[in-house]
């Protein structure tokens, strides 16, 4: 009888612990989403990208390779 009571108590403690961990993960993910939203809410994309300025840099561009191989 004592063993059954101990098993039941351990089962309830695992249930409560699991529930607590899941709630904590949920709250942490909600908070992280809010922080991410707040940090990136001020970024506004308007107009077009300065494509020619980007392509004029001296670094190699995968886009150039893509367009040159795609046209052939």
C-alpha cells in the first residue's frame, strides 16, 4: 500500500513538473517573440534597392554567376 502511494505521488510530481516546464517554455517563447517584434518593428523597406551600387562592389557575386549561366 505504501508503495502505491509513493508511485502516485511521484506520478503527480512528474505531471506538475512537466506542466510547469511547458508553461515556462511557452512564456519564454512569447517574451522572445515580443522582443523580436519590438526590435524589428522600426525597420521599413521603402523604394527599390540600390541594385547598381550593390553590383558595382568588387566582391564576387553569386547573382552575377546565376544570371550569366541562366541566360545561356
